[in-house]
C-alpha cells in the first residue's frame, strides 16, 4: 500500500481516538507508524506537523458542537503554549526519553482513578473553570519533551476532578491547536523536517475524521466516555512504559 494512503488511514484512526476522547492522537499514530518501519525521529516530526491541522479542525468542530467551555479554554491555552515552547526548546538540545517511564506510570495511575471515579461518584456539570494553570503548563512542557501527553495529562486530570467529559475534551482539544502550533514553530527553528508524504497522509486522514469524532464526543454518555478514557490511558501508557524499559 502506498505510504500516503497508509498514513491517511493512520491519521484517520488517530484523530477518531483523539477527537472523541481528548487524547492519544500522537501515541496512536506513532504506534502504527512504528509497526510500518518508519524511523522514530521521522514519526515525531510528522505527527507534530500534522497535529497543527488536525487539532485546528478538531477544535473548530468542538466549537460547532458547543463542547467548549471558553473560560477553561483560556485558562489552559496560554500556560500550555508557554510550557510547550519551553519543552520544545529543551528537546531540541537534550533527549527527553528518560521522562517517558515516569509519565507513563502517572498516566496508568490516573487511568485507574478515572475508572474508579466513573463508578463511585456522580459526574458534576463542571462548566466553571478550575485552577488549571500549573497543570496546563506542565502538560505543554511534557507533551514537547516526552513526545506526547498534552491530552492524557490535562484531560485525565480535569476528568478526575469531576468535570463533565464533553466540556473538558472540547476545551482541551481546542487549546491543543495553539500548544501544538507553538511547539512546531519552535522545532522548525532548531530542527529539519522531512518526509512530507507521511505528513500529508496524517493531515488528510485527521481532517476527514475530526467532525465525526466531535459528534461522537457529544452523544456518548459521560460515564461511558470516562470508562473509555480510563481504559485507553491504561493500555497506551502501559505499552509506552514497557517500550521505555525495553521490555517489548
């Protein structure tokens, strides 16, 4: 199968997951591309560039479906951008692989907590903004340094505090566009970008999937969405941890 078409399918699946759950686009795409023999460095570059387009379309889709809490969006977007720029600059000069096992352990625990929360405590409306500035700055930083984590870190933490998944996912997705754009610009200054067929495929697949993912987020019951998020976090983070430790 041509690499462009393959990348389109990968981008479509990744964006369906990310747009509906608020996380895991980068990890999903990277997992598939790794199995196809694409070099890890090329995967990282391609995913970041493609995310500029996919997160933009996803954010607009969530706005259209009224999934965005504007106050929460502004509270996480600005510190997320600052953290992302800082992380991208550091990654351009220092390796960030050593952080991945620690991030994975945190996300596994957070996924388990979300699963427990979905069964033991009612989910509040959660339309009021939370004190999320340090969380967003950390999420943006780790997303750049560790190769992913904005959605899992920010979305999972906000969900664990009891906020309604629809508004959390929509707001985090919209903010992710600005975080990703700031990271990409920083990477462009220090690093060279290649292999545009993979990038184009990821972009096209993500654009096709984004509107459907936003609608899926709107119609799924909150508890079901919480459980899906928890399971996805545990599975993906466990795989990332094992890879980082050289166990698989």
